[in-house]
């Protein structure tokens, strides 16, 4: 039967510090709530009426995905959430959402996938992390088993805005659960491709010795976003650092910027890498590398490793700028204006990186609509996200 009711009860844990020798029996009111809600939905389905779960226009519910009622006994509450089990849905009702049209829609899907009671992925949230000088988000992944226990792994990431930091952290978490470097995850095909091409370019440029000197700082030092993040890094955070920008190839409109911690004395060579970026202009690359360095400098306090993740930079800019008007006074010194400029350069940058570094990442083909798509990759695809296979990138 279409739109059949699904209900799931979650009994809240005992109060902090109180040991519960036996599972606590749910109160009768909870059973009555679930039975009544299930009967209501079944009757509506049988009569061809709208599903009661959709009557409130809850923005957390995703169109095309059945809803499940989650109820807590302590404290007493119940609300509907998108059902995260495409392989558990009848074949004739299995759907795959189209890629999200913008950043807000992508974050709605990430929130559904990270629902704390039924989501398969950790939800990237600000938690109690400070949001200055850089917006930070964090999530915890289950770690490898050690004996009879598992050691969780905490990820922390930053971005020019918290919503962008959450999106990037979600993609990193999904990639680690899928197999780290074997896959690249993105909110849509362009986002995933931009992340994968930047990762590949940064890896190859780091492995190849620079045959040309870095660009003259006059080419990039005037970028307003760079000035902000560089002043934050070296002034507010008092991190001694050195920034260099290199062109990826002669006449190519692609640049790699790197920020290293300044070594304590002469003759020590470059210090640890704090941040890097690959972008279409030297100013954009320098700005994102400085932003990554600020994030690296701020994350050790959150218990995260101090090694920066692969660069993603402006890959999410088209999503962030989609459908968002930009005021005439929003120049690149404003985050909205900068993202709009980045979005206009993203397609050309991806074409350049594809031409320089060979075959791009290939999407893993989904099975036919009537067949289940098992595993985490299938679940991500069913929610409209993109999973690219990036194990081989040779020409």
C-alpha cells in the first residue's frame, strides 16, 4: 500500500548518573501515540488522502522520501523525519532525488542524513566550538575496532561561512567512511568534480618540484579576502607563516598557493604545511590557503589533528551563489560577492585542471531504478548527492 505508515519509538536514556539495571518500559501514552499515528496514516493512505506527515510543511522532510515518526518518551515529543532506508522501500516506490539546486537544499539533505537517531552519517554541527575568527564545524566518526571497543575519530573543519564548513565536513566524513581517497563526494556533480580535480592538482603539484620561482606577491597581495585571513593568521593568532603562489603550468589560469609555518631559525627549510589551495586566480588561491591555515591553527584546541585536509576552496561557490542575488556594493571583500565571482570562474577552472591532469573522476554508475543500490554510496546517491570514483587519475 502506498504511503504506508512507518513508526519508530526511541526511549530516552536514563538520567545522567543513574544506572538502569533493566530496559525501561515505554509508558502507555507512547504506545497510544504511535498506534494512533500509524492508524491515522493507514486510513489516509487507504482513502487516497494526503499523508498526515506532510500536512505541516516541515522543511526537514524531503520531497519524494517517505517520512517516519520518531517519538521520545523522556522528554515526551514526536516529529516526522525523512526515512533513510531506500532499500527498505517497495521497489515501485523507490526514488532518487535530483541534485540539490542550491546550498540550502543540500544542507537540508545533509541534516536528514545526519539525524542523530536514524541517520547513518554524523551531523556536522558547530557544537560548542568558537565561531571566531573562523566558523568551525565538527563531527565524530566511528573509529576502527581496538579489542572490544572502537576509538571514535573527531573531524573539524572551517570555511568562510558556517554553512560551507558544514558541507565540506560532511563530504570529508562520507569519503572517509567510503574509503578515503577512493571516492570523492559532492552535493552535485559540479561540486564533486571541483573537489576531486583540486585534490588531484594539489597532490601532483606537491610531488613535482617547482621549476619556476613563485609569483611576485604584487600579483595577489591586494585580494581583500587574503588580507583579512592573512592578518588573522599572522596578527590575531600570531602564527609565523610564509605564503607562496605558483602557476600550475605556463599560460594556465590555475594556481596553487601554500602556507607553511615559518621555521624557528635559518637553514631549516620550509616548516609544516598549514594550508593550500588551487584556484583560477592567484588572489583566490592565496585567500583560500590563508583561510585553510587559520582553520588549521584553530582546530588543535578542538582535539583535531593539525594536518590540513586536501583543498576544496571554491568548489561549493556555484551552489552557494545559485539563486542568491548579489548587491551592487558586494565586492570580493564581502563573502557573498566573493562567492559570486568564484562561481563565475569555476567551470573554466575545472576545464583547465581536467586538461592539465588527465582523465577526470568518473561517477560510479547507479543500478537501474528498480534495483536496490546498497551501501553508503547508494544512500548518498538516492538523496541526490554525487559519489565519484577517484582511485585512478592517470592520463
